[in-house]
């Protein structure tokens, strides 16, 4: 009988990894034993395994896992196996298993942490953010520190996770940590980060009030002598790391997410987009929030012609975002 041992009793990421892997192998729900205590390392899915489930299922699973019901992991796995063949099952809402899981998810406070309320399906993406978002974020960040979802964990010094207030209405997404970020373990602290800080100041946005992260959370580089030269992340790396961005989005539910550059935009939109076609306008995301696209600050460091004009355009984009955020909040 496969035994899945989750890292802690609210370990949604561990459950999701394990459940996906078991479902891909066709393991029957009755054959799985769910335990809590150690990392779920054996059940990690292959990095490129694709397994789509409806958003409604993910929302229900996130919420139900926050309860104390001892059967929640196995019930969710049983539902996951069925949802693969019946994608509308959760939304139809009539199935007894769905009803039972909804009751678990909606159990009164005391029987579950506030974090559960964070993830329920909702019209206003921020309507149910609770005080325990911080705990949820810390759990996800802790999981990300030992991420092996793609080969890049062997490359950088450490996972560079996002930082900032978990109730920030504004999220910025960069490409990947650079040399200095990799060493410091913090996003946007190197030259591109300094230029971005300046532009944020010029636009009147307080960086400390925004959440800042990257599409890829390990530094990808090529060694040349003593130097570590940045290499652009490729599609499989962006896709593997989207798992973490997705969780950051689910916890923060930002009103506006700003993609800094094409890699960030690709991760957010799930497809290749050009800056020229997407820049300077709102794109409504599945979550209900808006995505805005602008250039990456390192572009401004590289550009030779009209650097000042490009910088001014970048600041204008940030001002537009600030204005839009004011309208929405
Ligand atoms: N460039 C990025 O995209 N992110 C960082 O954190 C630093 C540089």
C-alpha cells in the first residue's frame, strides 16, 4: 500500500504533488495511506507530468485541507480521481462526496484554521483574505526551499522566494534571481533591483508595500571563470516554477500583478506573449485580478538608444498601475 507522509497537517502542496503522482500512476484511493510528519518526497511527480484539474476542485481542496477532519486527504484524493473523468463534478455540487468535502471545508472556525477561508471560490478575489495568509505563505515558502521540480535547484545557491506583505494588493513578478539575489536569498537586490527601486520611487509606489517575486526562483547561469553569467530560463523551467507563483497568487490574491518582462508575462499568461502587444493595458486574470505588463528593469540597463526615454516610459507604466490600483481598491 503506498504511504504518503505529508510535511504538516495543512500541507496542500505536498498533498497536491502526491495526489497528482498517484493519480497519474492509476493508484486507487482505497490503496493509499495518508500520514503526517515527514516530507512527501517519494510521491513527487515527474517534473513534466501534466495533470489539469478544474479550478473549483483546487479551491475546494485548498480549503478542505485546512480543516482537522482526519479523512480529508483520502476523500480529496478519491474526488481527484473522479474529477479527471468528470471535470464538472465539483461545480455541479450534487455529488455526496463533493457535499461532504464542502461541509469539511466550511466547518466553523476552531475546527479549521482561517487559512482555509482564504482559498474558497469567490467573485471578489480578495474578499476572504484572512489573518492566516501569513502562515499559509510561510508554509509554501518553506516547501519551496527544498524544491526539486526542475534541474535549476542544482544550479543556484538557494531558492529565492518572493517577499513583501501577504496582504499587498500589488504583486510584481520578475524573471529569475540574478547573481546578487542568489547570494542574498532576496529578489531584486542587485543592479536591476536598484534601478527598479528608483523607478518605483519616481512613480510614487512604496516597494515595501508591494509583494515582489520571480517567475523562476533559482538563478540560472553559466560559469565563465569566476563570473556567473545569467542565462535566460526556458519553457520547462518556467512551467515547473509556475507551481510556486500559482501558490503565491492564490495566497495573496493581488488586485494587480505586474509582469516585469516577457518571462514573467509568459508565466502569468501561460503562453508566450510580446511586451509590445500586452504593455500598458489591463488583462483580466482567471483569479479575477488584473495583470499588467511592462519591460524588465535589466532591459533599461542594457538599452543603448534613448535610455532616458525608455526609463520615462517604464515610470509611466508604473504610474498607470498605481492609478488603476487606486480605482480598484
Ligand atoms: N532580475 C529579476 O528578474 N529578478 C530579480 O530578483 C533580480 C533580477
